[in-house]
């Protein structure tokens, strides 16, 4: 779906020179709102050089720097970041950046937010991304990531605003909602992606699924903006999805090789105690001799007792009524569908959140009476074991939950490189 904005709504802008495609192996990207670096890491794995990154959070910045040694980093509010400073401190020129990536804060758009508000200041930070483009960053391609809830807020107003912002700078735009599970990631995580380009004569497309996944898109845009109609109906090619797509990656295939822990066990650095058994596990361990961030946090006595009653794939409905939290005793059986859930080892994880707290979702381990560790959450996000998270445990969970899965980022980067930058 390509949205167009009436030309009368667009600010005057000279048509930019058509950027030349660079066939060489070292394409250059820059990452705004980079967080812990999921997008950057995925694009690096696809062969991109990260010219610089930006985020305001100190603990996120520390994790990014320690995993992306040598990448220039601007730890400041994006409102204060100026192109003149970027060019001066990095030595970049306007034509050096092939691709600008970023995920502006999404909490104000999320359908899971306690209250969605049009006036949430975070909703408007994407304009700063556009400002840097208008001020002189002239990437050949832009990529922006956010939550699907942006589509429904105020009738899609923010979608239209994003199109107008970048079209006035000469970019053609498209957007689509992708599911991480369709690309081999063991998680039902839906995210909205925008791709824009000033390159002429190339079509903007999105990577087709490589894996089948039993997922549903219960949100605005779930049919017209996702691959689900093609997967369910087989309309793109006869037998494509039954014969070509691979089975989805299960949770157990992702984390089943990690050491067993009880609550309050584990360490920030430890040895593996068993070999990898699946393709996904081998991929995650390929460059790592030791394991990081694998600590099982404390659980209250009440939650430990509740966990005993919840089978794999079960939820709060399996807990005896007298053990339910007071507020949930009044809940309907159709409410809070993922609360106090125990992950199905043979299924997908739900969306990894910024807290792996059983009260908010399906975060009990499938066979151990504890919540997921940071490393298990990172595996489910497709962060390899070499990628270490720093800061408080609370911050580590936030860093993982806010990130773009690196395998999804790499898939998108490979596709963009093949179809746009080297077409």
C-alpha cells in the first residue's frame, strides 16, 4: 500500500539529485533511537557499516557502545542533535549515508499502553528523524520502525504525517506490518516498518516470509498490511506456503540448551552445561564461549505457589480461585488472556515486553518454576549470546524488550540491499 499526500500539503522542496547506487560491499547506515542496538546489529550482520548511533538513555548507550566498539555515539536528546555536529565529529559528508534507520519511542502508540494520547510527547519524536533528513542527512533509503498501534491512533493521522514529512524531502514511501515469527524468530511480535527512498526506478518492497507461523493479527491493518492473507489463502503462488515455508522456530528450540535455574540462581557470566541441539541454538552460540545475563530473579511466595498449577501453554485460568490476585478474581475468563502464562515449549512466545513479569504476560518458563531470564528473553528476540546487556537487571529487560529482533533487522537489511541499494 503506497500512501500519497496532496501536493498542496507539502512544503516546497527542490528535487534532490538522484543518489547513485553503490555496488561495493561496505554500505553505510546510521541508527537513531538506537536503544541497545538490535537494528544496528542486524544491519551489521548484513554487511553495513554503522556510521553513528544516537540514544538518550545512559544504560542503553553503555550496552550499545560495549557491543559496537568504535561506532561514534551521540548520547543526547534527538531534539538537540544537529547535522552540523554529526558531520563535524564523524567526518561524514551528506552523500556518505546509504541508509538511515531508527525506531522512535512507541509507548504512546501501543494498544497495550494504559492510556493512548494524541498529546503524548513521544508520539512526535519521529518529526526529529525527519528534521535531520531535511537539514542535510540525505540517505538513499530510510527505515523507520514502530508498533502496529500507530495505524489505528486517530484514524491513521500519524501515518499520514510521516508520509507528508518524508515526501516533502523527496522520498517515496511504503509501510507494512511484519511478524518476527515469519522470519524464524520464536516470537509472535508484530511491528510496523516504513521504507522510503530517493532512488529512481526501483520498487519499494518488503521481505516475504521464510517460515510459517500460527499467528493472528488482531489489530487495525491486520489483513491489508500483513502477509497473512497470502499465507492463509496461498494467493501469491500455488502451494507456496505449504511446500516452501519452513516450520516456525519454537521456544524450546530457541532456549532449551540454556542451564536450568531455580529462582535467585544464575550469574552475569557462566559456562554452558550442554551442547546446542538445534540450528537456532547453534546460530545463537556461534561466536560465544560463555553465557551472559542468565539470572533467575526472585518470585514472591504467592507467585511460586501459583506457578505450580500452570501447565505449559496455560495461564491464570489454571490457578485456583483462592490463589488469584484480588483484581483478577473479578476478571472474566476472556480477559487478561496472557497473564500468569507458562510458555508452550512447542509454540511461539508472545511479544517480549520490557518486563518479564508473570503478572503482565506469558513469562513463566515452560518447565522451571521461575520467570524468564534476560538471556532467555534475548534469545527469543534473536540476540546472539555474544551480545551482552549492561546496567541494572530492570534496565536489561527493558533493553531487550524495546529492541528490534536482530534476525528480523538482518532480513530487512539483506532485502533492502538487494532490491534498492544494489538493484
